[in-house]
């Protein structure tokens, strides 16, 4: 009796331990809780050089200690924060927008992605073991980089070397 219960207990502990690993990009939108990416810490307070030169406060307006993530990212990547598109990148913007620019692309993509996840999620909750829902949902859209590289090489396009394929 003692030998029969030990494997059952060990097996149930291992089974429960295997269920605890959730991937970072699990597409389960039913989670309740705060979104940690919506919180922006304020800059530290600084004493101004002259209190007379401070801008007048505007209710609901920007504060001197408010962060501007876009400008901070530009500076962190070595750019200069400015308004508008630099003249040196005008040709790039023209080439990228030659077929037109859709103004609401983010909203359109979010709607299409929600529809796709809903279609893929019909049987997604009936799983015996935890799976990577992101990879499962977008598996058909992934490219095989080695097949693409081989196709370009066969067409005569010079391609850089790639690491060996793991098989």
C-alpha cells in the first residue's frame, strides 16, 4: 500500500508543477488586474532657476515633470527631438508611403487581430496541457527563414550567410 501511493503522489505533484508555467505572450485577455505598461513614473522635481519664468498652469495640460516617452526614446537612440520629419528622411517617407497611408491602421489591425484570436480561440480553452497560444494562433503566418533564403539564392539574389539550420 505504501509503495502504491508514493508514485501517485509524485505524479500528481509533477503534473501540477507542469501547469504553472505561463508564457509571456499568452493571449488570454480575460485576466483581471492593472496594466503595468500604462504607468509612467514622473520625472524628479527640480527647482526652477526663476519662478517668474514658469509657464502659467493649465488645468488638464502638460506638466514640466510629465514624461514624453516618444521624445525620450528618440534621444536614447541617438536622435534629436524635433517636430516633424527631418529633411534627410524625406525620401524614405516618400518611398514608404508611395501606395498611400491608412490613417487608422492601428485600429484596423487591432480589430482584425481580435477577430482572428476569437476564431482561433473557439477550441483553445479545451486543452489537456498548457500551450503557447501566440505560436498556435500565428503559426500559419510564420516564415521559414532557411526556405526563403534558399529561394532567393536560387533566383540569383545575393544573400548573406545564415547560421546552420538545427535539425
